[in-house]
């Protein structure tokens, strides 16, 4: 099991990753951040907490019981990938599109999520 710091450092090893954060989506608070994507990572983390809350709210209104695994926001030059962790957190990574393989990034982020020990972190 990996702690938050180690997990974020592992996320930065994903091809094209410039920033990573573990976020409590209920409060929008970043529990840890690493890298430098060229913008305020904590502000982005808080904003993406709004995205997660909105998606969960719509899922519930639709009566869907499926668990949200991940979400993708595609920008011209970046991918913003959100991977749900436990019941109230998510890993948020910023990937340069020109340097990343989205399918591989999703698999690597899934492995990081599975190894993350949020109890000790």
C-alpha cells in the first residue's frame, strides 16, 4: 500500500503528467498535490470537486446504481483525468495530450488508486 505522497509521485511518472492531486470532493480540499501544470492545482482540484458532485447528483437523480470510476475533461492541449478513490475522494491528474497515451494513463491511474492507502495518509 502506498501513502498519498508516494501515490502522487507515481502519478507524475505517467507519460505526459504535469500535475496530480488527491482531493476530498465533499469539501473540495486538496489532501496532497505534486507537479506543476502551469496553473493553480489547488483551485483546479476544488473546481473539479464541483464537477464530481454534479455528476454524482445527476447519477442519483437518474436512479443509476453504477459506481463512477473515472471522468475525462478534454482540452485542446491537455487531458484532465479524475479517478474516484474510496467513497469521498478522487485522484486528479493533468496530462499533456501530445505526450500521453490516454488508455495507458487510465490503466496506470487505476493501479495507483488500488494501491493508495488513504487510511494511513
